[in-house]
């Protein structure tokens, strides 16, 4: 009997250890996805990868890839570290700018494929690397699912309104960047307009709903969600669904593909329901995660530019 109890106890310990390992590995995957690669300024941005090609990123700088003049810029984050990016002036003098915010594990180049249309429409554009991303400062701690990144959006807005003397600013983000711009706009009334593409409602819902393989039982996913927030020190940090209602009366455009398997469409539907007017929701038919522009370039362009034209029009000219 004693031998049987010892075997049972050993198996129980092994089972608990296995579950703990799965939870830790799952949390590590959330914080450091396979495509995550933080580099130093000396190393430069990561060369083109299959991940970037899958999303049709532009791999080089705005001048080399798009023929657009740009400036290398640096500005401080809230913790005193340095954020780095590219400032692409508008095609004509302007006081309106768009701050574009990449997703988890991405960098400033994520929105370069959209930059020419924003440039032609008369907007200056800031694309930058959040902390622990690209070649901005960090210690390769991974992503924080909006907790650190939304503060970096606020730092970028400070830079655009201060050093660049812009008078109107819109924020545009995708995935983690979409969640980050929602959190930033809820905290900063200086932001005039918000565009969030395939954002998530909460870190917990993101992990629970993520349908990438392999799938795990709900109790394990819930434990991974808790440990992830614990590791981020963000148990008390707000989620987008809790603060999206604070963005009004500034206009909000939510966009989501109905074929998104990373962050299901339901997230944007729930955010839209919780938000106040003025608000819009575009469901892009057949579009996958972070690929709305790839699937529907003309409609993406028309919807975004119409939204920005109304939201960033100078006083007295708003439609």
C-alpha cells in the first residue's frame, strides 16, 4: 500500500509539474511569439522574414522602398528610455499627422505599405518601434500586450504635438497596436481620432479565444492568461473593453476581418457595442488577421481616408 501511495504521489507531482510547464510555456509564447526579434540600433531592423512576407510588409526604409523622404527620429518613453522611428513629412505643409502603431513582435515597417496613401492625402506619418520592439530601447523582455505599448503611443503623441508642432493627430494601430491606441486615446484627450484594426477586448479574452494551433483546454488557457498578466505586472492594468467608452466624443473606427483566426471578429463587435458615438465598424469580408488592406486595398483606403478627412479637418472645415 505504501508503495502504491508513493507511486500515486509521484504521478500527482509529475502531473502538476507538467501542467505548470505548459502554463509557463504558454505564457512565454504570448510574451515572446516566434517572430519576436528585438535588436539594437547597431544591429538594425531585422531583415525580411517569412512573417513579414506573409503580411506583405515593406522590408526597407520609406525612401528605398517607396521613394518617400523621411527622417530618423528619437524621442523619450515614459521610463526615460529611447523610442526610435521614421517621420515621413506630408506631401504639402500640414498640421495633421497620423501615428501608426505596429502589432506584437512587429516594428515600424508594418504600416509602410499604407504610408503612401496617407502621404498623398496630406498627412504627416510617424511610424515607430515600441519599447522592446524593433530597435527601440529594451532588454528583449518581449511584448506586453498593450500595457507598455499604449504608454509608448502617448510618448509618440507627445513628440508629434510637441517637437513636430502638429495641431491634430490620429492614432492607427493593428492587433496589439489596435488595443494600444484604444488604451492611449482613452487616457489622452489630445488624440483627435482613433483607428483600431483587429484589436482585442482584453488580454484574457485574447488568450482564451486564440484559435491558433495547438488548442488547449479552457482551464489551461485561463491559467496561462493569469500567469501572463502576473509576469507583466499588469493585474490592475485596464483592458480596452473597460475604457473604450471614454474615447467619445472623438470618432472611432474599428476594422476587423471576418476570417481572422488570431483575434476573432467578436472582439471588435464587443468593443463597438461598448463604445459611444461617433463610431464605425467595418467588417472586411474574407480578410485574415492584419491583412484587411491586403484583401481590400481600395475599400481600406476609402474608409480610412474618409474617416480621417472628417476627423482631422481644421476647425470650421469639419464635415
